C-alpha cells in the first residue's frame, strides 16, 4: 500500500516541470526565494487574462470609501500602520479581510497558497477549481492595487497533513484535516516561508478574534476569543495553534457578522461578491477528503461479519472506507446495517442492525496532544466549556489533567455536563472559558471499555479469515 502512495507521489513529481529536477530541498521549509514563484507555472498564471474584464472593473469602481468602513475596523488595528501578509483564498471572506486591513491604512501583501497536486486530480476534484480561485483573488487585489504572491506549499502539505491523515486512517481513525491544515500549513509552513519578509502580522478571513496585549506588555499572552458571529465562529479550527503563532495573527472579521461581510462585498462590488464561499486549501470538503485519502491508500478486499452472530454477510473494499456508525455504502440486503466495530489488523468490518439499541452516548472521554493557546493550563479547570465539533453549540465541562510522559503534550479527562451522541477517536475537543478559546486536544481511542460487544465467534472468524 505504501508503494501506491510512492507511485502517485512519483507521478505527481514528474508532472511538475520544476520538480522534474531532483527534489532540491527535502526540508519541508523551503527558503523563500525558492518556494515563491517556481518560474513556469506562476508566471503563466499571473499573466493570464482575468475573467473579469478591465473595463468592467473601471466602470464599477469601489463605491465605498475608507471612511465608510471605519465602524468595521475594530478587529483590524486601525491605530497603527502595519505590514500585513494577508491570506487570500478567492472567496468573499478573505477578500473582505484584505479590504478592511487596506482601509485601516496597513501596507498589505496578499498571498495565495497553492498545492499543485490538486492539478493531478482535476477531474476527480472538480469542486476545487484553484485557477478560478486565483483569478478572483487577483481581481480583488487589482481593485485596491495590492500585490498578490503565490506560495507553493505542496511538499509541506503532503508531509505535514496528507501523510499524517493517511497514517491515521490506516489506524482506523478519522482526523480533522481543517485543524491540521491551519496549524501546520496556513499558520505553520506559510509563516515560516515568509519569516524573512518582516511582516508585523499574518491575517486571514477567519471568523475569530485575537486580542493582543499592548506593546509595552510583551510578557502578556495573546488571547483567542470567539467571533462576534457565534454561528460562523471558527475558533474551533484555530484551537490547536501555539502562542507564537497566535501572537502574529490578525482576524479582521472577528468583530463583524457574515451578513455584514456579504453587505460590504456588495457595496464594494467585489468581483466574487456572488460566489459561493471558497473553501481554500484547508477545506477540501469532508467527503471529498476521505475519498482522496482512500484513493491514496488503495483498496484491499475484506469481509463483513455480523457482530452478534459472526455470520458472513459480504465483502468490503478496505476498512478505511468505513467509520463507526456509518450506514451508507454497505450494500447489504435486509438492513439497515450499521458499522459498529472494525478489526484493523485483519481488515474486518463488523456490522449490526441494532446499533441504536446500544447507548452510545458518552459524556466522559480522554484527550491527548492537549495544547493550551497561552502555553499553560488555566487556573481553574472545573468550570469550562467544550466544543466537540465546529458549530455554535457548547457543553459545560470539567477537565482533569493526567500525568503524561511527553512534556510538550498533556493528557486530560474531559467530563461533559450532558451526553454527546457523536464522539469519535481522532476528533478534536476544544476548551473554552466563556469567550476565550483555551486550546484543544485529540479524543483518544479508549476512554472506557464500552466498545460494541462483538461476539467471540465473530472475533474468531475475523482472525481466521485473514
Ligand atoms: C453552563 O453552566 C452555566 C452556569 O452554571 C449555566 O448558566 C448554563 O446554562 C450552562 N450551559 C449549558 C449549555 O449547560
């Protein structure tokens, strides 16, 4: 299976002219002069005519002045003049973030992050039209004369996100690609790539708010707070950042709502004002991403057994295509059947028709890789809030730290005030104290021993059937 991964990787290498040379730098962090503008592609891209014609841009000059934007600038540090690197995805959110920072008087440079293996999967990945995203990003920059740079982070994306996720899928876990991508790519590899360029801050169109301490209090931490728009709030996706990353971030949309963003886009006549939200490289879409990963892992036929009887029911394409609780895609008669357990050693999937007769709701779980945004746990751990997925709803919770071997990563037990129906290993749990996001950890495999009771006969058949 690792061979197929290597093969696809080799195939992708060969398709990129620049990298048909021996890979010049296996180090994930390429020096800036290298990772910027590999000659052929980016130049070609930059000189491409935009789909928005120049005349239509001239006729529709922005009809909103910087003074009109004053009420919207409270998350854009308007009191200083800063050098800001702005991540642009081609969607409305990041475009408005750029326009607010520009209106606040900062010197902005826009950056579009590109991972080129998207091109090799164009047909299969039709929902990810990066060239259209890039055209819109360029048109948005042209409206206010801000330079746009393209940064290629393919190796970093592959090494730090995709390969990690593939390894996790192989162990039967389904990690969240969005949090990994923010931590390791957008505010990881990208920040490293521009570290020599002396920007004061890196900004993006996230709905979240960072409160920085005043410059004379360098000892104080920067704090991540909920966005004004509780429904759009994206602090969950940012909860695994480090203090050194947070210190350098600016989220201009943290003080306004999605509705205001849409209204501003219309008033500014942004070229992408009517576009569906662009998901950017971090948001490849859940279903698409699992398909993508499955393609890389390949298929391996295995058997499906009924958990209660051990009866053979059919074949499957590899346990990594199935998650616990899944109903769709099993193609078994006499259902509905649910995936209740997986034997990842023997590639066996156990199913049951009685999935919901078992109480799967849980309120206590362990988290590992716990990271605190401030660098330290809060003083009190007994009255916190918790998000176990992206969305507006919280649980009250209390947290107990466990001692762990690894000094950089804590383990804790989280006790929710109510049951949750959908907790799964590999999923992130983000902790909050009222408005402040404190950090997050990854839900561990076994926080109790209440797995679905697969009968002994079924377990035995799974071993033999190997
Ligand atoms: C959380 O606890 C606070 C204070 O005890 C309470 O007011 C609030 O309703 C609780 N929220 C939830 C979602 O249980």
